[in-house]
């Protein structure tokens, strides 16, 4: 039995959509959805002068360069708050975030007379400086 013209047209449209845009199910869609998420930044300062964005409260975890982490979101928000451009606040500490961190570290070294590694990673040496607006 042959398809009717309507069924044939619908089948062609579905096949074309699958070839052009892929499907919305499966692992690839989940990965793309995660990478496309942008997180809000609501930075606050405590009475002691400590900055937080509400994602990570510690001072030791390095943000991941390949997956979304609370430390990545926190570092990106704090860099953005202090006028360093980390790019999209997506929790993944990629090349733009690392460039912003290097700029931040370099400026802290100059202004505060410190010797932070200018490596583009926020770790146990950089977190305390990133959480304060002064030396």
C-alpha cells in the first residue's frame, strides 16, 4: 500500500528536519543545553567586606575548564562584578574566563604588591583576593 500525499509530505519534512537540525533527544542535546545555560550573578558583600555570588563559598576549589561547576559560576560572577570580562557566566572556566583571571591576577600583583601566579586559574591563592575589593 502506498503512502498518501500527506503522509509522504510529512515523512519528507521529518527526514529533512532530522538531517538539518538533528533531534532533540539523546546525549548531544543534553550536552548542548548544559553549555548554553547562562547563570545570573547576584554579588553581595558581607559586613566583613567579603564578596559572594551564592554559588560557592570556599577558597580552595579550582573552577573546571570542561564542565559546569559552582566554583566556575562563582569565579565568573566575581570577575564580572569587578569589571573583568569572563564572557558568558556559564560555570565553565574557558579561555575568556582564564584571560579575565590573568588580568585580575596581574592587577592584584601590581596594586597589592603580591606574587600571585598569573596562570588564569582561580585557586587557593587567588580566591581570597577575588572575594575582596581591596588588598
